[in-house]
C-alpha cells in the first residue's frame, strides 16, 4: 500500500489515502460523466480526512444512498461514498461496498494518464419504485 496525499483545487479540502492504484474507474452515469472524475475504490478505513467534515459540502441524488463530498470554495469533488446496490443488483450478486471512491485527479504524484481505465455503466442502473 502506498500513502498518497490529496486535496481539492484550492487546498481547502485535504486528505490522505492508502491504496494500490492499478486502474481507475470511469462511470458513464449523468453526474459522473459531467464531473469527469477518475476514481479508485478504497476501504473506508484507508481514507483519512485532514479537513473538518463541516468544511465540506454534500450532494445526494437519485437513490440518495451515495454521498458526494466536495469543496464549497472551488467545487472539486475529491471523494465520495458510492451508491448502495439496488435490490435487483443485490439479487444478481452485486456485493455492497462499504468504502470510498477517491478521485485520483486529486492525488499528488499520480500519473493518471498511464493507468488502465475500467468503464462502469452507471447509466444502465434503473432505480426500482419505492
């Protein structure tokens, strides 16, 4: 595991993450495609926030199970809690993920252009009526 330091564009949100980054995830859902983040998933204990939580803004949409944390000053999203699987996905064997999706673009010392890309088809997920 490598310890990386990360921050938003203006530096108001700072964090550390332990990870072995062998690929990045690119999702094609409406928000991810507009945001352009390159994510790597890490267990929840591998992210350490160096900024008080109160200094971040939270955005939730769709199923409201994902939590997108971003800097209220520069608008950059350095990390997020991914959505829970839908009941259909759980039935298909998709396991819940209790961790973080870290935006690799916010990490120091990463050549993200050299990393393989894993495409995630979030646009294909349909929420069931509640």
